[in-house]
C-alpha cells in the first residue's frame, strides 16, 4: 500500500495509532479521532510528519466529516466504543459509537465518492460459538454483548452499502488484540491493579476462560496484506489460545512474584455479563491468502505484559 490518500478513524486509539505508524511511511494519512478514549500522545511522533494530518472531530458530525473525504482513496474505520463491559450499563453507547458512527462514515464516503472501506470488527459477533475454532461462515451469529451486536450491525451496513453503491469492503474479525499502546483489557487491568496493590490480584471469572490473543503488529500486517482479497471477510487471530489463569500468573511473576491471585468469579465462570468464556478463530482463510503471524498467543500475552508495564 503506497502512494494512497488514506483516512483513519480512531487514529489515536490502540490499534489505530499502530496502523498509522505503518501507513505514514508511504502514504498521505488523515487521522481522525474525538479523543474520547484515544490519546493524542499515541500519535505525537507523527504530528510533525509531512505525511500525516490530525483532525480532532466526532465522525458522527456527518456534515463536518464529509468535508474530510476530498481526494481520499481508502477509509480505515477503527473508531468504536471498545469497552465491552461499559455497554451493559449504557445500552445506547454501542449503538451510537459503533452503528451510528459507521453509518456516518458510509454516508460520507458515498457523498465524497470514496470507494473502499476497511473495517475492524470482532470475534464477539460469534457469541458463544459451538464450533471452536470458529470459521467466518459460522452461523447463526448470536452475539451475547451489545458490543458484539453493534459490530455485527455495522458489518451488515457495510455489506449493504457495498452492494448498493459499489464499495470495495474488507472486514476483519479480530481475536483479542494486545500490545504496544494498549489501554484496556485484562492485561492493562492486571498491571494497574498490581501497581496499586502488590499483595493481591483480583481476577474476574474463575480463571479457566481461554481465548486467542494476537499481537498488534501481526494484526496490522494482516489488515494491510489481506484487504481486498477473496470476499473481504477474514478472521485474524492465532492458532494458540491462552487462559486467564496463565495471563494472571505471568503478570504476577513479572511485577509482584509474592502476590496472591484471587479469582472473584462471574456468571458461569466468565468475567462479566457479555464476556465470552471460550473462544478461538479459524484463521485458515487468512493463512491461505498469504498472511503469516509472527507471535503465538501466549508469547503475544507475555510481550504485551511488558508493554503494559512500560506505559502505566
């Protein structure tokens, strides 16, 4: 991907800022973020680059956002409410930030005659899948969180706009993405807790929860290398899976070896209502199309634990 004019929503967020780092080498990038959860600190190294322009705005402000589409070749749509638990108390936030915002992006693209969108979806669309690893064609899709439901709805709008208006779309269903600049999730939570209390680490659920974790660099490379291939729908994860118990033990071993791990339980042993206890993605389609990841799940977690300690 070279010589393109690219707009990235959620550019100051975790995955967005890592994506920008890759794209600015050979492209002209417009980074858009309202900084509600993203941090300007994540993109400070690019602010002086001739290849990068940052616009602080809310993409749901459709009229303002439409003006940013002039000359854009590709939109990477990564902005979202990514805090799954937050949606339990505020059932509107996922609709507003994930569905309404996506519709605003699509309408702006249609208005500006921009024909390609690359979207960050999630494995949460599968819910408690009966088939693990779960392939892209698995169904019916029954999300168990508002976050998963909103991402599935956003996917549906992207498919319908692509059919109606000739967009090229690529949708990536991520496993749990971890690594540099991560701001939420179990690893950040564990490290922050141990910095506050060296003696006890409280862990949601029963510790047997087990999922696939992918390091952010492998995720970004997957997006770049696979967009536009086959039917444009790909799982991105790892073949391996890592338990919450393993994650907690690795975090304790690094930051407070004498700490006691206290599993506080949760619904059915999961962390919270809407938390998928067991998950794993069938990534054979991505591998078949030439993508290779470098870091297996447990090593990705271990590396991310180091990253989290350096950033908190």
